[in-house]
C-alpha cells in the first residue's frame, strides 16, 4: 500500500511543524537562560571578579543535578510543574517546559567553557581602563566567547531536537509521536524511515548553519 494511503502528507507536515515549534521555542529560551547561568558560574568562581565560592558551588550542584537526570525521567518528574505552567501535560507546549529545563543546564556548562577560555589579560585591561563589571561582561567576556558559545548552542539545539522526538512518547506530538504511533505501534517501516530521514536532514541543516555562523564570528 502506498504511503499516501496509510499516512497522509499533511500528518508529516504537521508533525514536522510541531517539532520545529518545540525545538525553536525551547532553543530560544535555553539560549537566553543558559548564557546568564554560564556568566554567573564564571564570575562567581574562586578567581572570578565577583567571587562567591558558596554561591558558585550551590549553582553548580543544581546544574549538575539536572544534567545528570535522563530526559525521559525529567519529563515524567516535571509533569505537575508542567501542568502548573501551561495547564496541560500533553501537546507541544507541555513538552517545551521539560525540554527547556533539561537543555538550559547543558548549554550553561558548554557556554561556561567558552567563557573560561577568554584571556584574563583582556579582563584585566578592561578593569584598568575603569570599566565596570557589567561592561566587562557585555563588551569583553561575551564578544570574545561568542564563537564558542554559538558552536555550543548548535550542539545543544541538536540535543533539543533529539529530546523533542523522545517527548513524543508521552503525547507531545511532533515527529517522535508520529514514529511511535505509526512506525512502531503499527509496524509501518516506511514511517520510521521517513521520520529518521527528516530528523537527520534537520540536524544536518542546524549543524551547518551553526558551524557557518561560528566560523564567520571567528573570522571577523
């Protein structure tokens, strides 16, 4: 039987759109949450210019705790919180909450590595010029680390796309839900192959764009 008779093209299109919405919104929130977390981790470390070792340790423990929790476990554990935030535990918007909470600590650690690689001489020079701490963060730390941050965000976004497929197991919609309901439960190999091919193409596209932006920023 042809694919069009078993799975209409509109279902693929809607599932792909759901995946884009889940991944896009989760990615955007993760970017704007993860960077402040990374900055806070760097500037509050023992040798940071806002050294606060106890705060740094507590923040590190919290971030590591979320990072160590498998996404599928976090997805289930956050059901009450998700329902409180968005009013439902199924669908695209319900998946965005755990996806963001899972991805933000991951991205924060990656961005932290890039921020730590910024030459301390640049920070000291900015301090000698009388720059305040906010200016150092905005005009020294972030611009110098930006190529690495973009590269790390690309990796994070790929992980978010993978998580969106996993979220289909709990009725979040998207390509993962399509693969589970039609490809796995109904033993439709064609659906599985098409979903896998679309996800691979999407990941490759995201990686290509992210790498291109990072290379451009390094070459400036």
